[in-house]
C-alpha cells in the first residue's frame, strides 16, 4: 500500500489587531492506495506551523483495510504572528514515518497568504486659518495604539502630540507660518502621523 500525506486545509479563524496575530487551524491527512495495510502503534510524525512543530504518534492507519481512502492525522489550532506591517504568508510543513518499506517517510508542505491586519492609524484634517484652532481626527485600528503627529511647513516644523491616545486633537497653526509664503495668501502644511504599539513604531502616513 502506498501512503502519502497532505495539508488539506489552512483556515484563518480570527485576528487580533492589538496583538498583530491570526488564529489558524491546520489539518493534516494521510491518503493510501493499492492495498489494505493496517498498522498499529509505531507510525508517527509532526506538523509544523510557522516554525513550531506539533508531534503525533501511535497512529492507526486504514483500520478498515480499504483499498483506497484517507484519514486525519492531526488538526491543530494556533496563534501566528504577522509581520510588522500586518502582512503574513503562513508556511506549514509535515513529515510522517509510515513504517512501510513501500512508502517510508513522506512529507508535505503548504502556504497561505493571510488577511493583512490593519496597523497604521489614519489622520484627517481640513483646510484652516493660521492662528485659529482646528481639529485633527485620528482613526485607530486598536484602542491600545498611540500616535505622534508632527507638522512641516516650508522650513518650519514642530510636534503636535507625542504618543497620544487622544483621537480628537485641537491644534492652532502658528501665525509665524505665514513667513513660509510671504507673497501668497496660503501655506501648505504636511502632517506626519506615526502609530505605535507600546514603544514600537508600526507605520507612518502623511496628510
């Protein structure tokens, strides 16, 4: 009897934005053809999910001695970490010692691109008037995230907030910014918003 293994499914169950992780379930199966072998006790192997191995042993294959068929070897649920930008391609592999001369040790591998986890906070701001307070609005992907907002106008720059959790920020653009365009009736301001989880920066965008 010839035995092979297959990573039949990789299922993404849920995500944690705060932890930048996905919960996944991976199912490994064995398939056989051309025989009615029945093995008790020594067949063993492992399933590796994102670098972590999960072992199984003493597997009974083809208990009913059918010519062809399949059965589950192991189903494992685990949390896997995403990259700092929220992307993740999950790599899985497996090995199974069939204890058969005809098959020996068989292997399998599979990968799945997981849904990207949103990381960076977004910033909205409207046109305003120098010397008049305006509101900057931050939309966070997790309530645990903080943000630092800076501005730049010509040669002038400054920091508005540092690692703040406030999502509605009142800011008055200084009148001195008019010096950056002395012959114009308007100046252009670029805001840079950097998102943090703890002390780690996880993304920057500009407005």
